[in-house]
């Protein structure tokens, strides 16, 4: 369906604010029309028009457990005996699929149309996520599989089948498997043109150099990365709320986001569903207030930078001609946003899911 949305537009890769209309035809941005005045009655929705949010690091399998106790990182998520892995082993397949489906719906409700997910559980786990995705067609998910043998260790035997199903690998860390097995799997993935992401430096710096040497497409966390390690040039996805919950992060210092953004492409993710909601508005607010204090850069991290890291910036992540119409229209007359002047700051530090007037994904509305 073709339609028009109007209002204050965060236009292009620089998020320059213009007033006017965005015309959508066949799911693509066909025209960006600058006008001094917008007539809301001519629009499908009006308000602040911005790119839909992208979440570059999740663990949707964690959706089966909520409200976990505060505990150490290892006790919560380290394979194979962390709380998460024990819960995944015990979960009935139907329960797991339904929990992930609900999380995908929650992502949509909070303005996110694209996620990259580290999927545990080998072939069975990847297929379970595919089933959940099939029932929520309005959200796109990059499945980053992890071969497993029931104990959730990474093994080589499943790698080819995993790569047939998934978009790439989501490696738990360079120390969780032998270096020879890890190198073999990454080599297979890269030979097939698959995406490789890897946790590194989440609780200390000891595994960062080994991860960098493997040259993945992106590194997740890098909470304790040094200036030299950041300068490797590998894109980084940070998850500040998660780091705070697990006790490995601290405001302003860990992860060193201000240094990262000066050197490489930095994206943003919400990490484990058992630790945090998939609400990228909350992630942006926390990142801006506790770490970066640069609202425009934080918005870029949650949209265009995430698209760049995932290799889809030619399709989504900014409002540009020809791109998919993955758009958010924010109600700037809500009780929360009424009277806002600096709309980038308001979107990053104040907006909430209940301020969403319209979410579109490839031209379809939700």
C-alpha cells in the first residue's frame, strides 16, 4: 500500500531535521518532500519521522526466563552450566518458540524491525528461532547460530548444517572452545560469505586479542578494550544495560564508548532478554545519559551504524530515497513529548514505545 507520512523528518545519514512529507511506494521511500507546513489530515500518520530501530545483539532464547537474580556474568550466561544454558536445556520446544515469538512482538512494539540474534542450541535452536520468526513476519532477524552437542559447547560437526540454516556464526568467546576448532568454523563461515560475530572483552581484556586475531565481522561488548584494541578497526556492538546488570560495566568508563566512536563503527544492542527488555529506546537513553552524552551519535548507533555493521545499510537504517520504508512516526504531541524542540535529544533520551504513532517495515504498518 502506498501512503504518505508527514512532520519533522530526521533526514539522511546525518539526521538533518527538515519539515515535510515522506512518500512511500511499493514499500520503498519514493520521495522526501520538504514543505514549510504539513497537513496531518493528508497523512497516514504525522509527527517525528525517523528510521525504525535496529537491535544488533540479542539472545532471544533467554525469553524463557525473566526476572533473574543479580549474579555474576559466569553464573548467569557462561556455557555450559550458566543459568541460561541450564534453562535452555530444560525448556520444552513449544515453550521456547512461544517465548521467542513474544519477544519478537515486543521488539516490534518498541519500534524495532531488525535484530541480530546469537542463537544457542545448534541446529535445533536455529530451527526453533526460524519457526518463531515465521509467525511474526514484520520483523527481520539475522540468525547467528552456534553449533552445539547438547552441552552447548561449540563443535565442528554441526557447522555446515548450521551455516545452511543461519546467516552466520554467533561465537560465545575465543576461550570457550579450542582455537583449532574455532578457526576451522570461522574459516568455513567466511568462505561461504557468512557473517561472524564474537563476544570479546565482556568481563576483562584477556580474550580480546585472540578474538581480534580471528578477524570477525564484529565484536560484541569490548567492555574492557584498550585504545590499541579498539583501533583494530573491527566494528563493535556495545550492550551497556546488560553490562551493568551483570556487574562488569560502569558508567562513563566501561565500555569506553566515547573512545570507540572516535575510531570505529559502534552499534548498540540489548543483549540477553532475561536481563533486559528489547526496548531500544531504553538502551539509547541509558547510553546517552551514562556514557556518551552525544544524542545524535547514540541515535546513529541504534539505526544506521547497526545497519552498517550488519551489512544492510543500503536497505535500512536511515531515511533516504530508494531505501526500504522501515520508519517510525513518533507522536510529538503525546503527554511525554509535547512541546519538544530538540527532537533528536527527545527521541534518544525521552521517547518511549507508547509514543509510537506508526511503525512501518518495508511499507507495511503496525
